[in-house]
C-alpha cells in the first residue's frame, strides 16, 4: 500500500482489499488509511480473501519472538 493525503472535500475514497494482510497490526493500519477524521470512505474486501493470512501471521510472530530472544538478555 502506498499512502498520500486522501482527504478531499468533493468525494471520499474506497479501499479495495485484494490480498490478505500479514498480521493484525498491518490490517489495522491499512484499514485506518481511509476514513480518517470522519471523512467518507468505503472498505471493500474481494470475495474469498481473508482479511489476515494466519500462516503469515504465525511466521511473523515466530520471527519476532526469535529476534527478541537473540537481542534481549532475557528469554521472552
């Protein structure tokens, strides 16, 4: 996703989700890119697409935990 100033006095913006997000954090950030400050918006997800790819999410947290364990003195 690429972001710019989506605010417009004439019309809102539509976010079409055609690929699952990697984890809940990126999904939350992506969904909040439109409709900020009460602006009109639509969020559409393509049929058959899961909002979050749960395998990618598991891999993300596994790598994050491994990073923390390697770089922090205590085991997490």
